[in-house]
C-alpha cells in the first residue's frame, strides 16, 4: 500500500476536515478522518478496484472513488478521491491521490492542474 498525496490533495483534506470540525464537531471529525484514511488505503491497495471508475476525459489512467464506499453506507460521505498510478517522490511507483473533491464539484480543471 504505497501512496502519495499531491499538495492540492493534502490541502483538500485539510480544508474538508476543518469544515467538518466547524460544522459537525469533534466526533464527526474523527469519523470523517477515518473514512478518508480508509478510502485512501483501499485505492492504494487496489487502484483498479471494481467500485472505482475510470475518468479518461480527465487524463490517462485517472480514476475516481466515492468515499461513501469507504464509509460503508449510502450518504456516509460526500467526497471523491481522484487518483492515478504514478511515480512517487522517492522514485517508487504507487498511487498518487490527486484531489479529494466534493461529489458536486466539477473536477476537470482541478484534477488536470494537479497532475504530476
């Protein structure tokens, strides 16, 4: 399970968790941190998992994984991981988490700008 977050992906998670804390409190913050971590682990372990979808219009090999699948229930999360296989900063290959975006956001420009 080798993965790396882009700077934009790190910023997305930081912003999501800050808003979660502000709007829903510490209990939900802990729950959502766990959901995000689980989602990242799932796509790092099996990038082409059947629950993910290819998004070739965003770039070659880019996939999306809805975090409600990591939550284990419909409506359990409102964000998606956009990721691709790639070379990590240490030279190894793994999964690059490009962005973590709300399900209603248009990803095209946000994801393309975060490609390594």
